[in-house]
C-alpha cells in the first residue's frame, strides 16, 4: 500500500546513551523519508554524544565509544537535519513518548528551534496498542507474518526504523475501511487520523510537566467555546502548583518561572513555559492598552 500523504513523512528511530531527556544524548539517528510521490530516501547517521556510552547500551546496540568517537556531534549536524526535516510529518514506534521529545531536546541544545508543533506526529506503537497491545517484535510478527529476529538485528536504529515502517504499512492494510467488519476498527490512510490515533496524553510539553485541562467556572461547570466544545488551559502537572493554571501561577508567583529556568528541567519544558509567559504578557499589555468604555 502506498501512503496517502500530501507532504513528506519521516519514519525514524533513535539510539541514545539512555532514557533521560536532560542528560542523555543521541548516538544514532536513522530515518526513511517518504515523499508524496512514493519516493523513499534512507539515511543512518552515527553521532558523537560527547560523553561515554554506558556498557549496557553498547551491549544492546553494538554501538561503542570507539565507533562514534570520530563522528560529528549533534550540534554539528543539527542544521542539516533541520533542513532535511522542515515541512515533514514524523512517524516512529514509541516516538511520541521518547524519540520526538529527545530529538526536540537535542535540537534545542544545539540552538536550533525546530517546531514540532507544526508536524503531525504518528506513533505506530500507540495505534498498535489501541488494537493489539504488545511490543515492536510482536507487532512486526502480527502485521507482517515474519519474526523480527529473522529479518533484522535488534536494537539498531536503522533496523528498527525499517521494521516500524513495515508495521505502519501493515496496520493500514489490516485496518483498511474495506477490510474490517467493525467500522470502529477502521484506520483510514490519512495522516490526520493517524496522528490523532497516536495521541495518548494531554501533554503540552513532551515531558508532561505541563498538561491541558478542561476549564470550569466557579460552580464547577465546563466552560465552552463558541462551538460548544470545552475550553482548555495549561496547568502544571508537578510540584506545589500541580493542578494550577500556568497563567495564574505566572501572575501570582513569577519566581516559580525563574526557578524552573535555573534548574534541571528539559529544554522543551522551558521553551513551552516561556512561550506561555510571553503570550500572557502580550495579553496583559493588550488589555491595558484597550480603552475602557465610560
């Protein structure tokens, strides 16, 4: 099946020194860039993380300190990746929880403000878990009829990206609207639908320190927008202000912003919080500038 896309889709996978968004680094990024005309471009890039690769990670991935010591750092390749990825949507396996947030952090550390909010983020794992809850190896066997161990070497980004691509294509074949009896199981070949199917949380930032929450009035009733849908606002999801609206906390306790910016939080969290702060500042300025009716 050919993907129904109107802009390039980057199917990608990362290998990293660990799972900590703040302290760990990318050691390999592999991707398949699928163009609307069906053309496919594959790339696999090893990256010098600027820190030792833990022995367990070396054992799992086969990527050693010696292998990456002469490779470029992420900062050195960031601009090229930005150029390659601009205007694309992204797909991966568990990518919305880890690979996209990690890639966003690396871009920010490199001084490149790649804006993932303008991309549709498709996570084949989320789609899979909603229908057949297992892991990549089980998904590969379920959707392709092959054992992943027979076709690929495990824990290599290029191999996992290829397997993920085949899983996504298998999902579209299996759940094609004309192939399923239950309409609720249908999965249209549409990037908007796939991105919606991949969404598993209400995170505003990738780490989930700030989340969306439905607004309520003083009587606890939902506040609706002009279309009758619940209005949402950003709230903190940690610490002493957990559950409080971010805009409210920024007004009442501005030093909390400074504390976050000075401490060990993901760069993406700081970026999102700064954007909210700037928005609220502009709204306050505009309100002050609006003349009051007599």
